[in-house]
C-alpha cells in the first residue's frame, strides 16, 4: 500500500480523535457518576431507570400514607389505653360507693370526682391530631364527634361523628380502613360515656339500685373498650407487617436502579488511563513517522 | 544509420522528457496537501517514428473511479444518518426524563399527589400539592410539545439550508463542466478542474444521493431523487423544500369571527353572532409532510418549470435523513402528545365533575375543556364552535391539544372534588362527612395509570413508547453514522493511498529525472564533440 502524505494526515487525525472521544466519554461518566445521560446511549437501560424511579416514588408515597395511618391508629390506641385505665379507676370508686356504709355526702363527692374522669374521657374521645383532625370521628374529622347535653350531675352524651370509614393504600395493592370511629372505640352510641354519666347521676341521687345497675353496665363497657383496644392493636400490627413489603420493595427498586444507573468508577478510571497512554503512544509514533522522510537524505 | 542531427534530436527529446517529468513531480509536491488533488504522472513512450527518441505524454491524473463512487455512496449513507441524528438529538433532550424532570415524572408526581390526598382528603397542604403538580404536568406537556415543534421548525430550516447547499454545488458542477469542455477543446490540461469537480461531487453526494454519469466530452450528468436530473451538462436545477399540509404549529388561516383577519383554530375568540362562517382557505390536507422539488429558475429567480414533489425515501443523503426524521418520526409523535392531553382532560373531567368538593359543590371541572380542533362554526350563538368549517379536511380532534392544556379558571384547592357524589350509597352528611371522603380522588389517582385514557394503554406507557422510539431511532442513527464513517474512512484511505502524493516518491522521481536530464545533456555534448572532430577532418 502506498503511504502518502494525505494518508499519514488521516491516520494521525483519526487516531487522536478516536482516543480523545474515549477520554471525553470516560471523563463525563466519572464526573456525572451515571452510565448514560441520554436514552439513546442505551434505550433499554434508560427505560429501566425511569421505571425504577417511578416505582421508588410510588413506594415513597405509599410509605407516607402508611406513616399517617400508623400515627392515627397509634394515637387512637393510646387514647383507648388511657380510657381503659380511667374506667378501671372509676370502677374502683364505684365499688367503694356501692356499700351501705357510705353516706350520701361521700357519694356526692365521688360523683364529682367521677365527673372529672368523664370530662377526661370525653377529651380523649374528642382528641385532635396536630393538623386538627378529630381522631375518633370516622371521616367526619372536621368536627368533635362527642357532644354533651345537660350539666352535672345529669348529662347526656351524643355521638355526632361518622360511622363511615376511609380506605387508604398502605402497601402496593393493599388498602386498609384508615380511620377510627366512635363505634369502634366507645360503643355504637357512646355507651361507655353514657354509662359513666348514668353512674354519676346515680351516685348524686344516692340511688343504690341505680348504682348497682351502672356498675354492671360499667363492666360491659370496660370489656368493650378492652376488645376495641385489642382490635386496634391487631390492625396496627397488620399495618406494620404490610409496611415491611413496601420497605423491601423500595430497597429492591433502589438497588436495581443503582445497578443500571451508576457507573463503575474504577473501570472508567482504568479506561481513562489506558486511553491516555494510547494517546501518548500515538503522539510519539506520529512524531517519528512525520520526521522520517527521504527529503532528509536526498540532497 | 542515424545522422548526427538525428542523434542530436534524440538527446533533445531526452532533455524534454526529463524536464516534463521534473515539472510534473514539482507540481505534485506543491499540491501534496491540496484536498482532493490526484497525483499526476508523465507517460514516457518511444517517439512515433522509431529510433528518434522519447515522448513524454501527460500529465495524466491517477484516479480510481470505482473507489470514488463507493466513497460517494458511503458518504451519502452517512449523510442520511447524520440528518436523522441531528433532528432526533434535538428532540431527545425534550423527552429525556433521566435527570428526574420530564413529562413522565410530572405524571407520576401528579398521581402521587392524588394518592397523598386520598390519605387526607380535607388537608389543604395535600390539596395545594395536587394543584401544584397539575400545573407542573401541564407545563411539561407544553414543554414537550414545544420541543417537538421547535425541532420540526429547526428541521425544516435545516432542510432548506441543505437544499440551498445542494443547489450551490449543482451550480458549481455545471459551471465546471463548461470550463472543462472549453479547456479540453483548446488543448489545455483539465486535470486540476476535474479534481475540483470530483471534490464538489463528493460533497454533494453527502447531501443527497446522486448518480453521476460521465460523458465523452469530460462533463458529467448528475441525477438525484430517484433518477431526476439535477445537473444536465452546463445547466443545473434549484432544489426547494416545502411543507405539504398545515404544520402542527401553523395557523390554518381561517377567519372565524368575520373580521377579515385569520385566526388560529383554538384561540378561543368567541363568535360575534350565530352563523359566523369561517372565511378563507380550508387546510388542503390533515397531514403534514416536507417535500422536495427540483425547479428550473430563470435569472430573475422565477420558477419556470418544476418536477413533481419527490418523496423523502427517494432522496438519501443528509436531506433525505432530515426529511425522514420530520415526516416519519416527528409528526406522529407530536400528534400522540396532543392526543394524550386531549384524552386526559376528557376522562379526568368526567370523574371530577361526578365528584364533590369540600364545600359540597359538584359538577366542577378540573381542566379547561379542549374543543375538537375541527369545530369552526358557531350555529347556536353560544360563542362556542360546534361544526366543522365547510369543505375542510378533518384534522384529528386533538390537534394542538397539548398547547391548550390549562386548569379551569378559578380552581382553588377547596374545589378539588375528592369525595363521591352518590348520596344513595352511602348517604354522606355534606356538612361533616363529605370532606373526609376520598372515593373520587382514589378513582382519579387510578385513572393516571388506567388503560381507559389511551384506549388500551396508559398515559405513561404511551409516552414511554415515544421516548423509547426516539431513543432507539437516535441510537440507530448514531450507529449508522459511526459505521458509515468507518467505511468512509477505509474507502478514503484506499483512495488517497492510490491517488494522493507521496513526497518520497516524488523526490525519487525528481532525482531520476535530474539524472536522465544530465545523461541526455551528455548525449548532446558527445554529439557536439563528434561534429567538431568531423569538421577538423574535413577542414
């Protein structure tokens, strides 16, 4: 093959530009940390990155919903637990007042004390979260679910919340009842509070039979609260278990994304160094090639 | 037996031949780095009359038409892929979601905002987020459409640019044909002009696929666009690019309100009165294509005749690549984006109007309705077009929909209809329960990934396909450029190996010519001595 001046020019130009392309590409990947910047560099990889990104964001949204529902259910559980403790206290006092030896004055004083506990119970039932939503109102979260009619010692408690629940997705494809209603906590018509209110009325009226009846009803309502508390606990545990699915999936997606998106920096640095060495070699070869000519010898 | 004069003649022919060789070698060395220069050689042959010396014929240029033709074809292929790659690279930036910003990302964000709202339907922050992500999604729809639109505008401009370059080069070839014919007739060397013309032809072949037909008088005819004449002897045609049909970004020139000025299809200008009729030319075709014509143009720039429009697939070269990207790849993508916007508005509004906001209001729109692009006449006087313009070819109803995508006026976060509007099942207390219901917002969130919107596929899948198509076609174009470039380099190397100047060779040639010159000079010196001897003998 004839080696002409034009051929040497082309060789030098092609070799150096080819190596510089490799250098530029490696430098770009090292600085960005990503294998590809545009979809055309690897369409399949690009599609996978976008898909993983979408799934990760979806898991993050689902996780936010889970956190919110968990927070609500936990607060409700705490409330019910306090309510249970309060009812236990009320029962002790009621038992003490159920004997013949207690005076009307003592019963009156106890009625006032139990009224305090009832106020606390109602406060718990009408409790709001940080954003102002009422916890035990079902989906009627904007309004306090329990209202009191009348004054001490004769009060009536009415439930004005909702019996309707709201479903929220807390794991991929898993929707749960995200709200707590008064019925799920304190009886279908607020029987827990009404029983305590009836006890107060009975103590204030010094009515032995009514006190006895209220004590029996109180036992039933305490059991209602305990059962509802246990049910809430079960819901929270089930929620936590589904969240592990979300967490696991999120990690899997993040690993998959990193696998296809992130560059192997070590490999790219090696590629860069190799290309740099090649460029130096080409430059030296070019220098020698262009300096050797018959013109140097023929005079 | 040759006489002394004849021997002198022989010596003189030797001197002349060596001088010619030296001149040609010098010319070659001087042009060693001239692009496209083909080295020249002198052909030494014994003189026509036997025994009378040597004749130096030439100069003759060393060319390889076979390799040159292969190179031209390869450059044409590279130009085609380059044309496609140039346009598609512009578009790819518009649809690139890899940096976390883009239409698909904004669709996902909108859906996720709806999901977050479903967990707290009365939450003002969540409602505000829905509005915010909806605005971002609208902005992305417009950005994508604008990106496609700009790529098409730029592509059209570039195609015209390339067409102008083709015209210029065709003109150069025609002019060189004339010069070559003239110089050949007057016996002058035409090799340099042929080299120049070959170089121009190579440049032309990268712009458009051509067939070069050499003629006996050293001129060439050039055909392009599937056998259509481009250069005929000393004449050439002008190449023009024109759109056929309204571009997706063009106003169609209809006047809807009768004020004498053309309005655009979806500018929302109300009709003045019932029966307002569109005035002006209806669009000739619902499709948009760039076409190329070869035209004969007189000195005043007026077209005197034109060949029929040439389909893009007959063109080849960079011009063919640009047209292919526009006509085949881009115009249906922009149409798909419009369809996505149009159908999203219809289906989303259907759900939203059936829902209830926290004020208990229903029948609220979320997006501003996008009218069917074909509707141009208001027959019932309500200010809204309800019939197509007479005689107009129908566009897709979603033409330019992505441009018109907007939230409905006055939409505030409390008007987002997250709740169901079905008092029978179950009956919700509007005062207390509606605000906490999330039935409708769950349906709206599911709609974004439902196949209802795009008749069997989802919005994300539809756009994912657009991105994939563009990515794959860009990749194919890049690979095409790379492959053809490699082939072109190989062929170019073959060509320069054969036709370019090697200074070393020319140095040897100069040295040999010098020696031959000295030797021929010695013949003359010896003949001169012989003549003197003869004269002394007879004198």
